């Protein structure tokens, strides 16, 4: 297993275990199966295990497996505060302390190695948490050793991500990043910005929820099949990530022994700088083959930003394109995270057709019309209901 270092010099395996996708049986996590898979990873050198308060049964399952095998102190556990539920620090209802103590109980531990603000959306959301006293609360936890390092996970655009990096003295961060999201979400610019600030970067969704394996267009499959050196589509995606020294650890929601073994092999056999020009070109061609199904030729360059009305134009187009490449539910989930979950809505329907964006678009995209098209596809009744509920919840 290869390792890279966190902010304080601790070694993290380049392959991390994402604990959101354990196999379930009769509505519950199949604990025995999950245990076999986790132990396979552990004995192969994987030492980073990521879970969250809102992953059903995940924290409790991970805690039980680590405790019964007496390996809690030999691995690093990352979990996440559901800050969107928090209303105070110490209260019995909606309190940070309440959620944290519940997590410790589930995980059968008295400390968390890496504690994240789950899906932190923007600087305004962090300001709300600061006003509730989270900075003092976190510092007290770090001083006592109950929390070793503090970070945040993020879905959204590059500019907002870079602003979030600067609002607190974070120890690490976690982003969605893969060869299809190189210039969307936090993107390569966000990755490099975090690295410049000295932050380790944990990668989630390296396979876009499996879609870079199971839902590739035939042209992309043929490109992989015809390349002289053979790797699986999953291995190609991981190798692209490990090739970048700014990447610290890549999470994988492994739920079979075969998956664990393949990912371990890739993680053990790939170092930064291993990909040559020919391999980079192959992946570039694969991206073009996947993009052939897209509706809007947005490259995520962000020359159209900022929008005077706050519309996340590249984020909208990324979700709109995913409607046709990955399906409706995937697109709606991404669009919801990138627009409705923010303190201030970034919805496409905010557009007033001023045209400022089109003056700067190097791709000459008819942005105003495409935003209307995206609105029709992405802002149906369900979206509007969720956005309204979120507004009321935040007001409370």
C-alpha cells in the first residue's frame, strides 16, 4: 500500500474505505460481510475509514467491526457532523454535543481522528455555525483529544470552495473529484488551491457513484479495450487520481472482496507521475466520448461568472448534462446540492436574461436559453418543495 501524509505528517493510505455503501440484507447492514471486506482492506494496509452520522447504520457497523477485532487504535476514523441539523452547542435537542456523543457511542470510541462538517455549502453557512459557537466547541474538543483534526466535505463550485478554505484554519478537506469532474465541483483548481494552503485533500466519488464503470458509452469502452496496456475502467479512474500529488486519499465504497482486492492492487501499484502522455490522451478521449451525449458544451472555465443574480451557471450545466449521461435522479441530486442547499439560492430560475454571461463565454454558448432549458428539466415540483423546506428550516 502506498501512503501520503496529512497536515501533521501522519501517514494515510492512498486508498480509503468509504463506509456508505455496505451491503444490506433485510433492510440492515450485512455486518458479517462488511467485516470480511473491511478486514481484507485493513490487512492490505488501508488505514482510513470514512462514515457519517446520516449514513444509515454505518457508524454503528464500523464501530462494532473495529471493536470486535481490536483494531480501533490502528486505523483512522473519519465521520461527519450533520451541521444542517444543529441549532446550538450543548442542547439536548439539535446540539453539537448531542450529535457528537451519539457518534462516539455508535463508533465505540472516545475520539475521532478526522471530523468533518458534512456538505458545508458556503461561507454564510459557516458564519451561522460560528454564531452558534462551533469554533470554541471544536477547539475544546481538539484540546481534549476527542477530535484530532477538523475538516469539511464539499459539493459545489470552485469559487465557493476556495472561499471556504480561507474561513477557518482547517486541517483537511474532502471533495468530489474524478476525470469527468476535473473542471466542475471543486475541480482541479480547488484541489490545487487546497494543496497550496497545506491541506490534505480526501477524494470522494472517484467513479461518480460507479457510473465511470457501469454506464460508460460503448465508444469509451472501446477506447479502453483497444489500448495496449489493459486496466479496468475503475483502475483507470483511480490511476488518474493517484497520478496527482495533490491527492492525499481516494475513498471507495467497496462492498465486495473482489472490489477491495482490485482497488488495493491499483493503490499499491500507482504513484504520482506514473501516467504518461499517451495515457493522459486516452482518458481525454474517453471524456470526449462521454461528453458526446451532453446537451451543453460547457467546459467549466467560469468566464461567465459571477452571475449578478447568483446563478451557478457551470454547476447548473454540469447537472443538466448529467441528466442525459447519468440519469434524472443523479442530476437532480447534484443540482440540489449545488444550488438549493446554499444559504443563498443559486438556481437557474434566478436568471433575468441580462446577457452578461454570454459576453464572456469562449464557447459561445447561448447561456440564457440553455438556463431556461435546464430550469424546465431540473426545477420540477420536487425541487421547488425541497427548496422551500430548506428555506423554512434555515429560518428556524
